[in-house]
């Protein structure tokens, strides 16, 4: 039986240039079988919301996307006693902002491989250009040294 109907799990996709769809997800099915409700939010920057949405996120990460998620949750959460968060990568980044900006609203968080420091992310990531683009910093591509042309 459903024992946790008063708990809403907010599942946030990574990216941000990704999307939550209505396709079957085993983790969401598992949570629903335990009695939890699951909300997936396609925030500004998500694919499927148009080119303007994708480009609007540049320079606005941690602001407009966080506000989108919190607004969506507020619209749904009225019927729930507890709201918890789960997600990874950019979803984890959003969760760190949500629990920091709204500490009394969210009761728990499960964060997987979050991006929490863009400065160090640039140095250790396989996609440093993403950090430059999302933070709206200029990226100057330098020619990589080639041993064949030394």
C-alpha cells in the first residue's frame, strides 16, 4: 500500500541541455511503488523548450533554473507534507542551490556527481567548454601542441 503519499520526490535531470520525458524510468517506478509521488521538471535550459530556452541559461545558471524548479515545486507541493530532491550533474548543482536558498522548504536531498565549483570543473572535466558557456565567460581556444609539428 501507499504509505508515503504525503512525500513528493523532485527528480532533476542533468545537462542542463537534457530533458525529462514520460519514458519509463525504473527508479521513478520503484519510488511510486513505495508510495512516493515523483515530479520531473524541465527548467530553463532544458532541450525541448526551444532555442531561446537553451540560450537563456548561459550566464544565468544557479538563478533562472533554480527559480523555475522552485516555482514548479511550489505549484505541486501544496498537497504534500514533505518535499525531497534527487538528481545528478546539473540536477545535483540545482539541488545544492535549492537546499541552500530554501533550507526550510526541502526536507532531504540525494545528490549525485554535482557540479558545485565551476573553476575546478574546468580543470578536471571532459567538457570544460560547457563551464565557460554556461557561466558566459569568454573562451579562447588555444592551439594544442602537436609532436608531429615541433
